[in-house]
């Protein structure tokens, strides 16, 4: 496996563990919502940590 592939695999393992922890603590809906929100921030070019802090308490889920 190349270094790039190894690094990506490590990130997927961390993401999987984080997802499992979120599901255990708050359920599947929370985990999916948090991951979707993070993906949205990434797509918009916003720093995920800054955007999550700014959005805390006022997250709106569009349907």
C-alpha cells in the first residue's frame, strides 16, 4: 500500500471509530446529521471546527 493509501485508510479508521462513538452516545440520527453537516462545511470551503462552533445551538436541518 502506498503512503497516500495508508494515510487515507488511517483516516477512514478514525472516522469509523468516531461514527461508532457518536452512535453509541447519541444515536444514528445524530451521527448522520453531524457527518452531513461536516460534509456541508467542507463543500462550502468553511473550516469545519470554526463553522461547528459558530453553529452550535442554531443548527437548522433542511428537508
